[in-house]
């Protein structure tokens, strides 16, 4: 065991002496996770969903002001523009037009219509959100009108006056709707809940299949592996040492990335789940699964540069099909099945369990066992294919 550890320590020292390798080990995963976390930022609760709405007030009356005030409280990304600025306003995804004369018609008890215009290419889901919240705002205004009518002319059919509306005291909403996910629905992870595990999984694999494979190829071409055969270390110890060396690199990388995630959570409020220990263990087991794959790839390819290039290609393919770039929930059923044949797919399933759903290790036991099985298979392939002569 001492010889195995000595080989692993030597490989670990080689990695940390290479500044370029350290950049890809630590800096690039943090940069990519931050960028894609901001780009794909998603709400964890349905009540947090916001739709953009431009409001054009052609009326300018008291009822129109009430409608705009009610819309502002409906969790909409509201932009209020004057009628003359309507055409010059950019990014009008959907526009609510309050026509001239609306306040006068409503106060007189007549029917009035507001008009919702939308871009044909806009999101259908966001449009449904906007429509629901517009209806809620209009219902609030109608309730205030009924209240004003009862206060100013109880029992009569006299029109509501602007003065009666202005005299209404501010009142709390009698009914408040609280929306949340019940149980563990098939929620699509977004934002940092997707980018942090996705980039951690991808970059651990990238280092294992580029540096890991290229260094094995270089040692074969340079004769270092042949010289190892002349030492007291046996073939099994050499192979185990090379695998353990790549696992040590992955372990250090994972631990540093977890420390960065914890610091980001403490300082910036970035959500990385409550089971940080379980997440760390999942990543270590994943490192155990893919570390031997770098040795196996280097054993098959003689040229170090070619080994690194193929390692990049394999990593990108496994990351894409395994759900590192986008949630597997948004792809077709056959592609979700493909993910089950890859360690990246099982790693992402386990990490979403610990980060997005708050599960402990007992809740992600099946993915962990599958990752261990991948590790055994890849280790067997590495041991069978690595030539030391």
C-alpha cells in the first residue's frame, strides 16, 4: 500500500506544479458555474415567477391609476410608459393598453375593455402568468369600486365618484394566495442549482480525461512506466497508484470547489442545499468512478496531445448527454435514457437530490451504488489495457 500511495503522491505533486492544470482544476469551474448560474437563473417557487409587462395609460384617470397600482403589487416586472412613448419603447414583449375614457366609463357603471398586446415570439408560459396577474389586479380594482359604492351611496345606484375612491382607507387584502410546491414534484432545476453541480461534474471529468489520459500516454512514450516495472512495485500496485493519483487530484479539486461553494453561500446567499456533507460525498464517489477512466483512455492512446484532445471530446459528450449543460427534464425520453448509461447522468441525479430536494445519502443510494459500479468497471478496463513495457 505504501508503494501505491507513493505513486499517487508523485502524480498529485506533478499536477499542482502545473499552473495551467490548477486553472482548469479550480478557476474555470468557478467562472463557468457563476456565469451559467446567472444566465439560467430560475425561481425555486412558482410564486417567484415574474412576467414582464409594459403598461400604456391612455386614460390618465383615477381608475386607471388604481389598475396600475394593483398591477404593481402582482409580482410583475412592470414598465409604465406614456402613450406617446409607446412605439419608441424597446422590448415590449407584452403590452397592456388602458384606453382613453376607461375611468369615466367605469365610474358611470359602463363596460370598459383593456387590451393586451403581445409579441408572437414571446413565451406562452409567461403570457399565462401575466394574464392571471392582470385578472387578479382587475378583480382588486372591482372590489375597491364596490367598496367605494357602498361607502358613498349605500343601497343606491348612483355612480361612484373619484372623491369616493380617494376617500377609501388603505385596507389589507382579505384573501392572500400562498403558492408553493407540495412534496417533491418534478421541478426542473435552474440557476445555480443546475450550474454548480453541472460544472463540478464536467470539470472533474475534464481533468481526469485530459491531464489523466495525457500524462499516462506521456509516461508510456517517455519510458517512465517501464522504469516503474524495475522497482519493487508490482503491476497491480502501479495501476492502483495511477488510479489513486487521479482520484487524489479529483478529491482535492472537489474539496476546494465545495469550500468555494460554502463561501459563496455565506457571503452572497447562493443556494447550494443544506446537505453539504452529502453533496461532498457524492462528488467524491463520482471522482472514484471517473478517475480510472483517465488511466484507461491513456492506455489506449499513445500520443499525449491526441489523448488530451479525445479526452475533451469525450468529456463534452458525456457532460451534454449526462445533464451537466441543461436539466435532463427538458430533453426527450430517449435522451434521458442515454443519461442512465453515463456516470455523469447518475452523478447529476444524485447531486440534484442533495441540492434541490434536500435528500441525504440514504435518498441517493441508488445513484451512488451505480457510480461505484462504474468505478469497478473502469478500473478493470484500465488494469487490462495499461501496458507497462
